[in-house]
C-alpha cells in the first residue's frame, strides 16, 4: 500500500502546467484573463500555483509553497468547452459554489489526460 493511504497527507495524483482563466465567481460572470498556472491534483482538490518556474512534479510537496487558489472537486462538473474560447483543447470546470474555470493546453494528449484524471476524481466523489 502507498505511504499516505491511511487518511493522512493526501496523495499527489497529477501536476503540470496548463493555461487557466476563471470565468465566473459564485455564478457571476468574470472577464477572462488567461495565464499559465501550475496545476496540482491532490486528494479531492485541484490546487493552482502562480510561479510555474519554481515547481516541478517531483519537488512539489503539500505546504512547500503557497497556492494561489484551490478548488474542491466534490460535486463539480467537467465539460469540454471549445465553444467558449478561440483556443483549442479547452474544458470548463464548475464548482458546486458556482466558480467556473477554463483550462487549456495546446498539447492534445496532455489536455485529454487532465480531463480524464479530473473526471475520474469527480466520478469517484459522486459515488461516495
Ligand atoms: C479577451 C482575450 C481572451 C479571449 C476573449 C477576449 O480580450 O482576448 O484571450 O478569450 O474572448 O474577450 P481582452 O483581453 O480584451 O479581455 P479566448 O482566448 O479564450 O478566445 P471572448 O470574449 O470571446 O471570450
């Protein structure tokens, strides 16, 4: 079994660089502001970090650096959303509290991996 399967520190599932913009806060529409974000999927949360240069998957540890923001995936909705952007490979994540994010990568395989991984977490939480 893995070191953190005892309910202690949540396990890191995935980390990487994506383009991100928040498009709604509590259901209220926001102006788009795309920027690169270091995205970490850990436990039931998607955590966003500002400075991608200082982050690598192997160096990331909980508490190592201050997240910019964090999203609870419980009850969240995930959908491909290429109609919401002129960019390719865009999906939308909507939290239960009505915060909406677009995430994007030019690399098809990378964005598909992120979509599937986040979807699996949401589906697992839905079954709990
Ligand atoms: C927005 C900016 C975004 C673009 C958005 C523009 O302009 O160019 O990159 O979104 O398009 O409004 P501004 O910087 O003046 O706010 P995409 O790159 O996702 O297309 P939109 O208004 O059609 O969403």
